[in-house]
């Protein structure tokens, strides 16, 4: 039996909430309260998932359904599906939702880009998904492809803006090399871009990065009350997992430092209750690795030895690395998020993992190169000199990006 779209079917993601009144109004709120002219009398397509919620708990789908002069004709789902219940990398199938009597088109299956057939009968295409603030989070690639498709068909495209959960000031990491562009890095931006999805959409559009230089009829519905210094837990907004393994705001903070273990034979903690916060493998010594990391002098973070056993978790992880095997490793604890440097931390963690793992440590070459945006990390991470050299390279890339980024800032 298929699940329906109604918010009752999505309640499992509404587990971590804030009791504080919202001080930030997201783009979806502004659309409904102040900019209905964008959708009144129109047939709407909506790119959304479980994070597309209003602060009062309603899903945007349910809010749109009750509007008298708006017709929702199609939904589009990114990686992890419309309900956010599919593990990373699992293809999503197109289906028809019986309760809404609309198709839910997959943009993470046979195609990443809406087809002409999918867009038939749509007057305005909306995008409302919570991002994670890093280049390799695939929702921004979905947005880019959807903008491109809308531009080609002359369909207006509206982005309902949401906060960058790791602030709008965190910028760092390598730019994507042209030969490594992929769905986890379509455009020349660093790993941490320091932008909202609305700012990114404007950059993609105005810089001519959509294929063949097409330009979307783009409208960004800005937030109110969001400041660039805001961490997610300072927005007053409820937390809904943007993907199955970004479980808490704390996970989103450490994620830009630990995701790269996906590109190795070390577990990134999928299949545990602390993905991206438990890092280890059967061949590692957690005590020794934690001690080495503590001696590295990394700012804003501590490392604790940990032992864990990955397992299948419904709607979260299927066949994770080392399923059923005891892994030894570390749990990074961010103690000062403003001092914490995710990119330096990532390089030092990888360097010390190589030392600890010896011949048993292996790269997954295609994965690590695409996540980093460069093969230089894999090729050069051979000692402290390698870490320093790579840091300088990342800083040069970031400095190159900053003037471009400044052109597209919508918030102070």
C-alpha cells in the first residue's frame, strides 16, 4: 500500500523541534502570506521533500492544497525521495499519489532533470528544500537541473529560500576541477559556499552556468529575519532532517569535515544512531587514533575513542560498510563551532587515518575525488607538508570564489 502525502505520513521526520517562537520566516511563509500573486490562478509543480515544512508543522503541499485559486498538478522528488525515507544513492521511482491524485516525478532515478513530459501543464515550478550548506549535498544539483529545464520550456521558476544551517559565512574547500564535475559538484563553487539556496540559484542563473547558457525566469522568495551569522539552532525554526543521516543540527556542523570518509574504506557511521559522528573500521585502534588527533592541535574540536557496529536501519541505511562488524574509531565533538575549521579537520583526520590504517587503508578513488572536487587530496596527502600544501590550495580556491560570491548575497 502506498503512503499518502498528508503530513501524517511524514510525521517521522518531525522529531527534533524547537519550542522557541520562530524569529526567521522562511520563503514558503512569505509566499503564502505576502506573495500569492506568484501562484494565483496557476498550475503548480513543486520540488519538495520532508523538509518542505512551515514552522507550524504543516507541509507546504497541504498548505497549497487548500488555496482556492491554485492547482497543484505535479510533485518532484530529489535524492532520498519525497518523504526522505530512501537511503543515500538509492534510485527513486516515479509514482502517483492516490490521496492527491498527482504524479510524484523522481529526479533521482532514470533522470536528474525534469523532462518535457513531466513539465506538461505546469505554469510555475516551485523549489522548497532545506540545504546543508555544502557543495556535495545533491539538492542544489537537482535545483540547477530543474532551473535549466524550466528555462528551456519558458516556465517561471521560484525558489522559496531557507537558511544555510552552518551559517552564511562558512566558506572553504576546493573548487571543482572541470574533469570532476558530477551530481555532487556541478558548478565551480567550494565545498562550503556560505550561501542560501536562493543565492545559489541566482548565481547559477546569472553566471551562465545552466547548460547552453539558458537563463531561467527566476524569482527568489526571500526569508525575513535571517542573518548570515545564524546557525540553524539560532533561527527559532524546527529542525527536520534534510536527509536521513543528517539527524540533528550538530550533525550538519561536523558533516563538512567527515563526509569524505565515504571516499575511503572507513565507515562514516551510516548504520548507527550517529552517522558522520562515528568514524571507524575494524582494522583501526580508536584509542590510538583519538590520541593522535588530540595532539594535532585542531581548534574547536575534541576526539573520543568509540566502538560501534553498523546495522541496517529502515529508511536510513541499507547495507552500510562493515554491517554487523565491530568498528573502532573516533567520535569528533565540536566544542567551539566558530573556531572549528571543517576543511583542516578533514585533512588531518584523513592523514592520521592513513597513518593508523597503514596498508589496510584504501581510497575509493572516484568517490573521494568527486567529493573533494580534486584528485590532489588523494595524491598529496602523504604527510604534514601535504596537509599544509592542501590547506593553502583550498584557501586560494576560496579566495578566488569570494568576490564572485559577494555579488549574490541577499542578506546581511
